[in-house]
C-alpha cells in the first residue's frame, strides 16, 4: 500500500512518472487570507489582527461579511514590525 501511495506522490499532474513538483512551497500560496489564518501565521489572537486592521496598521478588504488580508500586506507588515537584535 505504501508503495502505491509513494508512486502517486511521484507522478506529475499529467499522471506520468518522473519529476516531482518542487517540495518547497512559497511562503504565500494564496493572494488573500482570512483573519484567523493571519493570526495563526503571526502566532497572535484573532482580536489582535482585528485591532491592527481597526488602527490602520493592516489594510484589509471586506467581501460582504468576510474580511481578507492580502499576502502583500502580510509581507509589508512583517517588514514594518521586524526588529533587529
């Protein structure tokens, strides 16, 4: 069973055996993230992210009742609050 699973992992999207897709995923694979995903990324509470949005430290968009933060905004936030030791 493990051999079959391993072969499936090694197959390309077209179903051919051969090269695997790169195992190193980029840090941001989506364009927009939910507030809970951003909070998890920074290891803070959801409320902290909502506060940062309210104060304007994070720009977010609203799609009806859903708040989303762009990957670019997350990168900028990291650079903005980065501290050198």
